[in-house]
C-alpha cells in the first residue's frame, strides 16, 4: 500500500473495522501476515497524519497483536502521542504512552529507539495532561509511570 492509497483508505467509508477483521483472519493464515501488517502500518500512519487518533490507536493495537513487532509499532505510537490531547475523549496522551510501555516491555530493542523521544516528559515541569480535572494527578502519575517503563526498558536493552 502506498502513501497515496493509505490516504484514500483514510477517506474510505466504513472506517477501519474491515481492516481489523482482516488482521484477525491474517493471524490464522501466516502467508498473508506481512501484507496485512503493511496495510495496518500504512493505515495507522494515515490516521495519525489525519488526526484520527481513535482509529490509529485501534489499528496499532491490531498491528501489535498480529506481529509483536515493536520496531513497527513503537515509532507510530510516539507520533500518536504527539497528536493526542492532554484530556477529553480518549485516547488522550496517556493511553498511547501506556501502550508504548507495554510494547517496550515486550520488545526492549524498540524502546532504545523511541525512549529519547519521550524521555523529556520526565524532566518537564508541566506535562501534557489536563490540569482542570480531578483526575489530573492520576493522569500525570500514569504518564510518568509509562515513560519510566519505556526509559527503563531502553536502558536494559543497552546494557
């Protein structure tokens, strides 16, 4: 799938549900896994470029379940973190970071590649979570915990 066809897929009626179903079928038919994984990856990138974070999160989750390839999933998750809002309708910035922590734990090699792109969140005084809600402290702690898992996995992979 090319970038142009991924953009067209973004505009296709029906959303990503057919692709998610295809990913489930591909899991039982190994010869098509690579083709489906490429489609999932291209669609996730197109959804991120189109600021459709909810679909991007679903597609990345399906890609992870299908391939367990952190080198494909982790960079896209970092890009998803970039476009997610600090609060409101999920996924907020916390959900993709928690997913990234899950991926980094399972695939520490990919954590070494993406940790520098999220490490700054540990050092900043004001992290990208909403501060006007009662859950602000919980969201801030969840964000910090997820980033620490990624950074720790990266340091473990480098050792």
